[in-house]
């Protein structure tokens, strides 16, 4: 058994085709077949059902889970060997929300890439609730998002605190008010984030607590989309204060203070506990945790 054979079996499980697996691995179809046949002969079992579409047998599924673990161990071995060189290097897959990616990451990553050019970073955009799952199952190495739960398999560290605010355009009727109560939300058309986001859950909890049935005219998954809709006065929104920092400075959006929304929400870094941290991850986490809160928070 060799690593190439394990990679071939894993690729077949994903493509359900000997031909497609060969194309991805730059192997001929006979070579793919030979590798699988060699594995089956060694372990004296049938791993692949050759009927179309190609699928793994029950024994093949068991073999697959172990093959993936073996390859993960090999990858960790490579990282540990790379780390014998004192220069931090490697690849980091980072998951974060759209607003954090736009507002914070450019400042953080520009510094990081200048200091450590051998470290490559990929960014995946997702809701904070998805970040926890993606870190735990290994889809991403580190997450940046709202710290919304405790998980014994994950480590977290607070970077800064954010609040959610009632946001309107300067032309909105509420913009002319000097003071409002939460009762204004009974009639105000609202543009809210989708239900899987921290901001939406917080808004729903506050509204429910005060017995308010909101007039939701639009639901969007991106804070950037919501800001554009609020700017053209299609409704008000409850949004992260940090996500609208630029618009507040430009005067295209305005905060309407509501006491009920004055709750601080920690935003921080999330990574898997017990996982080997290569030099790239160690350096990235060290730099993030060492930055003062002012590096993350935009002034109005």
C-alpha cells in the first residue's frame, strides 16, 4: 500500500468515476484500475463497486475513513518537517463573515503578508454560526467571528467587542428624531439579516422580549447588501456598528440610539483545540492576539 493508492481511492469516492479520477490525478484509467486492484488484492476484499456510477462498497467506506486519517497524518508530518526551518511558512484557510472580511482583514492581512511572505492565506466567507462547525470539522484552520458558544473541541480568544445598532438613511423619518423607544420598531419597515446570522438572532430575541412583531420587508444574507438597501431608504436595519463605520463617516447612514440594543458582543478568533499548529498558524494567531483592540475597531 502507498500514498498514491489512498489518494486514488479518495478521488474515486468523490468523482464516482475511474476516468474522472484519472483526469484529476493525471493518471490513465488503466493505472487507476491497477492501483485499486492492488489495494483490493493486498487487503483481500472488494473496495469499489465498478457498476456505473462507481461507488464504494461497505468495506470501501470503512477503508476510506482510515485512508483520510492516514493522509491527514502524512500532511501533519510534512508540516512538522517544514517547521524545522525557522522561517514561518505554510497555508492558512481562514473563515469569517463578509463584514469582518471587508472591514478588518485588509488591515490585518496586509501587515501579515508583508512580514511573512511565505505564508499563504485563503479566505472563505460564511455566517458566524457556520464558522464553529467549519473549524471543528477541519474545513477551515481558523475562524474570525462572533463568539457565540462554548465548545470543548475549540479554542477562542476575544479580539474586540461590537454592538448592533438601528441604522437608517439620513432621509428616513427616524433620522429627524432626537430620541426614540423600541416601540418604533412595531411599524418601521425592517431589512434584516438572514436567520442563520448572529445579528438576526439578537434582533429576533430583543423584538420577542418586547412583544414586537416586526414588519420585515426584506431578508438578505450580506451586510453589504443591507447597507445599500438602507442607503436608498427602503427600510431600517439592525446591524453591526463596525460594519457601517465607513458609511457613518461619509454620512450615508445614521445610527438611531436604542437602549435595548446596547449589548456588547465579543468578536474573536476560533481554532481547534489539540490540533497541531504549523508555523504559519502559530505566527498568525500570535499576531492576532497581540494586536490592540484599536487595530480592529474603525473610528466613526
